[in-house]
C-alpha cells in the first residue's frame, strides 16, 4: 500500500489538518510565565546563584513528592549517573550491567570511571531491560546493575531486585525519563539503592536548562552524594573525597519549584493522551503495520514518550511522510549503544542484541506532551492511516466523543521542536 491512495475529497480535507509539534514547551510556559519570571527575578535579586535556599527547598519538596528520605540535586541527569557510580565505588576492572537501548549517558557514566558496560537485551514489548539477560550477564566482576525506566515505564523490578540482591551488588535506577512513575505503589528512585533523574527541558519535569537529582533511601549514600557533588569538600577547602563540580543553579531550582506542583496533573494528562491514542489507533485497521505501546498494570506509567513500532521496514518512510505534513516525531534511539563507534573497542557486533537492534530500526516516538490537543492527536493518527492507505474500521464500536471524524479542520501553524536526548 502506498501513501497516494486517498481520494481527492479526502485529500483536500486532510490538507487542512494542523501541524503537530513533537513537543511544545511554549504552551506550558505560557501558563506559568508570570510565576516563573517572578521566581527568576527573586533569585537574581538575592545574588545567590548556585545551590542556596531554593535548591534546599526543591530537594525537600522532591523528597516529599517521591516519598524518599533523600533527594540530592546536581547539574544534570548524566552527572547523577556518574555520581551514583562514584558513590558506590565503581572503578577500573568492574563491570556494570545495563541496557544498550537507552540514552548514551547510562553507559558513559560507567566508562568515565574506567569500568566496562555489559549490555543486556530488552523485552520486545516494553523495550525495558530483559531481566533474564541481565541475570546471564552478571559475572563475578559485576559491581552494579542499572535498569533504565525507559519512556516513563518502570523496569521489571520484581525480577531485577532479587538479581541484584543475589549478586550482592547495588541497583542504580536510571529514572531520567520516569519521574513519578511507580512500582506496586512506590515511586521509582526509591526502589533500588540510588535513583538518577534529569531536569532536561524535554523531561516530564524540565527546567530552563540542564539539571538533575539523585534519590536514595540510604543515609550513607546520601552523605557521599552530597559530598561528591561539591568536590568532596566539607568543610570549605577540606577535601574528604575526590568529587566533581555538579551543583544545581538556583535559577533552575526556583523554576522547578514553580512547576513541581503541576507535575501530577501533567502526568495524568499524558496518561489520558496515551489512552486516547490507543482508542484512535484501534479505530483504524492498522494492526498489521503499527504496534502501540501497552500500559503497565503493576505501577504508574508516566509516558515521557509514546513509542510505536512500525512493521516492514517502513518506519523511516512513515517518519518522512509525517514530517512532510508537519507532524513532529523522533527516533529514540537509532543506534544502540553496543554498536556505537566510541564503544567499538568493547568488541560488540551487530546481531549480539537482536531485540534491541530491531527496536532501534522500527520504533518511532509520537507527540504525547500534556498540552497536546485532541484534534492534534486525531491528526497524528489520521496522517499515519493515510500513509498506510488504511480507512477507519467500518464495523466495531466507535466511541462518539473520541472516534468521530475530526470536525476541527482548520489550518493551525505548529512547530516541530528540535528535540534531543
Ligand atoms: C535514560 C536517560 N538517562 C540519562 C539521561 C541524561 O540526562 P541529562 O540530559 O540531564 O544529562 C537522559 C536524558 O536525556 C536519559 O533519557
């Protein structure tokens, strides 16, 4: 089937569909603009730009929101991972087991400390690290396991925690994409030994620049992390440990404090958007071509990304079609870490992690941000159906509110943001 099978009349009405950005941070900012400006001005007036009262208050508020005893801010999610591995003493000769299907920082934190990343494959449905492969890859040299709660969904902690316990190694959660996600009622970040979070602007709680934080239930690790982020210094100019400079800016903290009270509602909106996509996709006969993501029954999925799988090698073609019609998408991630050039010396080959490699070739992230409008979601699905030449199901149970043909046909100029990581 080709993309040129739509009738002239359908074609003309579809030309009126709005452009849909992958992410529109300006919509969130428009609502909070005045409060954010006041918060930034307050920091500038105070003359306290690094750490300080806003950072301390943010850490307390995050600890309450996630129900963990310790939240420790730092300069980025990448630094959070590095600090976590430093705190548990990862170094040369050690191995750390982690997925290859993740953002680069999960693995680079390991190599920056002279240790070796051991890549595990993923589950083909959830895209999360496969506990059975983790178990196979834990050797005597293993010093930590890092599951990644990718796309906002918690990795299978029922299976992973016993593996870490049996191996006698800490479990570091890469929760950069999963703030407020949970597992049997407990937030990610408080499930393993240390949780690592990112405030990168595309995250569910994003700052106005880089930032991150760590969580832990362990007092000893909390103390080490607080020291390590300030060059191991306590008191001033006395260095107990060799740390790094990874402090959160006060302006970031002040802005994040304005946003944090909204995070739960934004998350609920993401969940509603995911449910709506599911209904919309079900109303088209796309089963053979598009696989939509499933929800998680054992915890809260916070939908940082909504990632579909596209069959028959047509992912890139579909992406081009969507881009041509102003629909923003992204590929997370096109090249798995085990076959990245910078890790060639580790000796991994294409074919070593087949499920990961297939996901890298077939997955596509669609817009899911909280302010996404219903008409925009309809548009995304209509454009995908149009590409595959698939009509709405003639039979079945169209739900009046969500499955009626879009009645909003008007031209709205959108913006496909440049989004990374
Ligand atoms: C899974 C994952 N880990 C780590 C990071 C690193 O976070 P940051 O960009 O704040 O350094 C990111 C952010 O992109 C991420 O998605």
